[in-house]
C-alpha cells in the first residue's frame, strides 16, 4: 500500500550558479539549480533587491533546471538577486533560497575568472571559497550577512549604490526629525511663555481685586487734616440711603400748608377788616 502523501510540501531548489555575488557577463547569464522531487514546473525570478520588491525578470521554464538569459541584463556592474519557485501537487515553494550575481562586461567576467587567488581581495576569496564548498542548505540574505560578518568580510551582494541610498535616506530622515523637533520645541516654549504671562497677569489682577475688596470692607483714615475717612461700602450705602430718605421727608413736610383749618392768625388779617 502506497502511503506517500501527494500533498507533501515541496522543498525549495538548491541554487547552483551564479551565486555569492559572482561576476558574470550580463548579456549571457546561465542560471542552474537542482531538481526537486515532486516539482512539475519552475519559475525563475530575478530582482534588483534582496527582498524582491522590484522583480526585473519572471520566467516560467517548465521542468528545466538550467536556462540561459541573453541580451537582458546590463553590463554596468549592477548587483541582482535570483531565486527559483518550484510548483507541484504540494503547492509551491516560498523562494527562501536566494543567490546573487554582478552583471558586468565579458572582459570583467573573464578577468575575475582568470585572476589568481593571491591577487584577490578577501571578499572575492570568500566568494570563490563558497563556490568550491557548495552547501545544500542555502541561507537567507540576512542570515548570510551575519555569517559573513563573523568571518570578517561583509556580504557583497548589496551594491554600493544601494548602501549609499539607504544611508542618504537615513540622514534625510534624521534631518527631518531634527527640524520637526526644533519647531515643536519653539512652539511649545512660546505657548508656555504665553501661558506663564497670562497666569502672571491673572495673579496680579486677583491681588488688585483682593486689595480693593479689603479697602471697601474696612474703615480707615484717608486724610485726617481734611477730615476724610474711609468706611465700609455697605455702611456708606446705608448712610447715603438714610440721608436721601430724610431729605425726601423734609421736602414733603415743607410742601404741606402750615394751617390746615380753623381761625387764621390775627397777624395775617389785613388792617380794616373785622
């Protein structure tokens, strides 16, 4: 009885060449990878970045495990990343195995191949060593970068232009952040100063009101020689009201007749009248 699961997850193909930032002739690049059990078709993907956000080539190649791409890539020493997606009954592979190459002129590619090992820099020697010691388990770009850092040589799969672009973007972001923080600090300081000024004016106004209330509610001497004194406002209002009331009463009494009836005063009778 066959117990093989047809939906077993496929393994990603092991990438054979080019790999490790190998310098190749950009007008004729041959990609090769190992066959995967259960794979019915393969898709070759090439990108200008390691995260494959900018895929420049996507080609379905059937069941082929090697394909040559001609007159497609430039020869300006640009760095590219490539991977192969395998598809079958078990779905498709995630494409976690990634390799890189540098698309250069044919002369540059031949020069790198023919250069003796002693004339190579440490980074190139590392690439050659990686080619000679092929590992069936490939690392993701982040893991490979950490591994090569431990060996003392940084990963060359990232082009200098990309590094400069990232560094420039970081500097621009830092500059913008500094400007925003500076403007925020100035605005906050101005608001705090205005609030402090308003608080001081309010406190001063409250002190003046308190002093005025104290003067209006207490008795005191204003000018003793002139006979000017200060009394509480409530008491002053009572005195004014009382004086006005008395004045009104006096006016009413003055308007009334002296005698309301009976005999007139003898002094008021004209002479000659009985």
